[in-house]
């Protein structure tokens, strides 16, 4: 590119390409909504003291007809920008409740699994959120206390009274709320006072270093103790090895999630994990 005043002519070929890709992706995403190209994976959330599965997190995937499986971080931002997260998120919620209710029907009644669903800020802005959640529960038969809605701290930054009221209405249904990626946002502690949170999910970046960086260990244990003091459940995200697990177990972290236990699984693989097929 030339220097001088030309530096303001910023629409370069590479940008045209990326703009073009963006438009294609947007068109693809619209089609994906109409053609139901989304799938769910489920990752177990494990009670560390007993090693039993206490819940599952539902994680969306996009099965693109040409590009293959697209992970959420590659399309959720665009879906949020274009508002398409609304129909996608609605499908995720209904499907996650339906699957969880189906698994619970195969378990002892006294020991149901809970299912966690990630919610975007865009979804929280919608007035119909409460009706959506209550209809997903009613339709599936999943008890409200078995549903956890995960919110990120960035979502809570813009905490207008309306947002708070809507969260309170969802919580009044009996649903639990979790703060996802806890510790990565700005002013995490302030949110704990303002929002009716039940669960803290300790971000993977703390868990990564818990076995070998003293500061990370101190922060992680501090978050666990904070959770206990506030009577909140704590979930450690992204546990990948036995060393991390033993630090967290020693620190009395209640729950954990990560590749050490299982990756996000297809519904079929989750079915086999929960109800191992017996050899005939
Ligand atoms: P998240 O909610 O924090 O989900 C945890 C992410 O960490 C998942 O990535 C999971 O596969 C990954 N993970 C779990 N254990 C490990 C581990 O031991 N090691 C490593 N390296 N990674 C681990 P995934 O499925 O790619 O999702 C990424 C993010 O996309 C999620 O982060 C969430 O913020 C967003 N997301 C996923 N599904 C949905 C959805 O249905 N709606 C919305 N709004 N966001 C979603
Ligand atoms: Mg999450
Ligand atoms: Mg997270
Ligand atoms: Mg890391």
C-alpha cells in the first residue's frame, strides 16, 4: 500500500475478502437456522468428592454442509451481531431441556441430572425470555431446579434494572443461575452482590495453573472459599490432569468439568456414558 493520504483508503483487497466472507457466513447462518444445522454436545460436570456426574453443560456446534463442524466461538459472535442467536439460543434451550428430561427419566427419580445452558446478552434483552424458559421446562417436563442458566460477566457489565428484573423473573421459576468464566471480567466481586447467582464457574485460566503457579492456586482457593462463604456452588472449568484435580479436591471445590473427565460428547456418547450398554 502507498503511504501519505492513501493510508486512509483502507478498503484493501484483503478487507474485501474478509467482508465477503462475513456476508457469506451471515447468509450461511440464516440458512443454518432454517435447515436446523445445529447440534448439541454435552460435557459432564462431576461432583469432586464422590466422582459422580451431577450435571451436564450443553454446548452448541454448527454442522456446516461444506466447512464441517464449526465451534461456537467461530459463529456465536456473528449470531449475536445479527440477532440470529435468538432462534439458535431458543433451539439450544429447548433441546437441552428435552435431552436432560429424557436422561432423567432413565435414572432413579431422587437423583436427577441438571443441565446448564449458556445464555447470550442478546437473549437477556428479550422480554420473552421468561416465557421461553418456562415453556422449555413445561414442554420437556424438566423440573426448574434441574436447569442452570450460565451468564458471562461481560453480559452482566451493562446491568440495567430491566436486566436485573428479567434475571429475577427467570430465577423465580426455580431455575439456578451461574456466572461463567468467573474471575476474567471486570469487577467480578461486584456482580456477586447485585445478581441472584447460585453457582460460580472458575475460569479455566486459573485452573490451568493451579498445580504449578502459587498465585493461581491462591486465587483459585480464594474463589472456592468465597463461594462457600456465600453458600454458592463452585465449579472448576477445564480440568485436564490429575494434579489440578487433587489441588481442587483438597481445596474443597464442589464440582469440576474438563477433558480429564470427558470432552463434550454427542448425545449418543453421553447416553452410553450415563447408561453403559450391558454386554448381551
Ligand atoms: P464455556 O461456556 O465456558 O464452555 C466451556 C468451553 O471449554 C467449551 O468450549 C468446552 O468444550 C471447553 N472445555 C471444557 N473442558 C475443557 C478442557 O479440559 N480443556 C480445554 N482446552 N477446553 C475445555 P466450546 O464448546 O468450544 O464453547 C466455547 C464457548 O462458546 C463456551 O464457553 C460458551 O461461552 C460459548 N457457547 C457454547 N455453546 C453456546 C450456546 O449454546 N449459546 C451461547 N450463547 N454460547 C455458547
Ligand atoms: Mg458455559
Ligand atoms: Mg466457561
Ligand atoms: Mg490456558
